[in-house]
C-alpha cells in the first residue's frame, strides 16, 4: 500500500477558481478528469512527484450525489465551504482490506474528455464520511494513472491531520509510516473531541521552496 492521491473539494461554481489557484501554487496545470457517473461528482487532477496526484472534486446536481457515500462526502464538504476532504491509499490487493473493514469495494469509472477511461475499485469512503481522518482505498484496474497526466514538479512533504495515528493504523491494518510515500504525517491529537478530524493542511515542495495549502 502507498499514498496515491489527496482530494480537495470545491463547489460546482468555484471549482474553476480553485483549480487555477492550486495549479499556480504547485506549478502544474490541472486537466479535466471527467465525471464520475456512479457518484454524481466530477474532478480535475494534477500530477505530483512520487507517482501521486492531487484531485479537486465537486458535487453535481445528480441523484447519485445523495445516494452514494462518495457523492455524499463531497457534497457535505462543499456545503461546509470546501477544502481538504481525504487522503487516499492505493492497494494492489483490496480484498484483504475488505476483510479488515467488513465491507465490499465498489467499482468506479470516469471518462476523460480525450476519451480515455479510468477504472478502479474503492473502499472505505463511508468510514471517511463518518470520521474524516480515515483515508479510503483504491485499487486501479486500468493501466493509466492520473500521475502520468502532465509534468509534475511538486511533491507532498507534510500532511497535517487532526486525528489519532493509532486509530488510523488500525483502520488500514499496517503501521501508518510505511505507506506515506515520502510524505510526513503530522498528527494533531489534542482535544479531538472538541474539533473535527481530518486534513488541516498539506505542504508541498516546489522548486526548492515549501508552500502550505489549507
């Protein structure tokens, strides 16, 4: 398992501005990733170093937005003003995680404007919806990966999370430091009962400088 990507939520009206802002900060253009027809969402992606990428996603006015965990999670975050929603772990054997979590993975797919289709299985979004510190999981079924769309120049250095390292390690079934893919996970465990869990900020390295996106 390894850190695959991080997800940032914007409203449908604001996604273009958010994509342009974050793209200029990390020095990399986003591409239109297409619509998730099963989830009622759409995204834009930008590649990062270390075979990772960043996704900006928004909810659509679509029945699936309210009927699927991923659609509900994106809509909920958008209604709260947007921001970091989740970090996502890639697995080559998602069946093992199904046994740990006690749920079955579901298949997702999206078609980019150039006609390329991406397919994957995902698991654990409901857990993330209930407790935002928990990552969810993907297993890619298609060969192409969003980290290869474009020319990455930035990498994730630090992910600051309101949450418990022990709880997340139990959730993924392995020590958390083994899957971070070179990034530092900075845990803020004080007064968790008094504040929301989840990602506070992500620090990127770009051309020798570090920048934090909240």
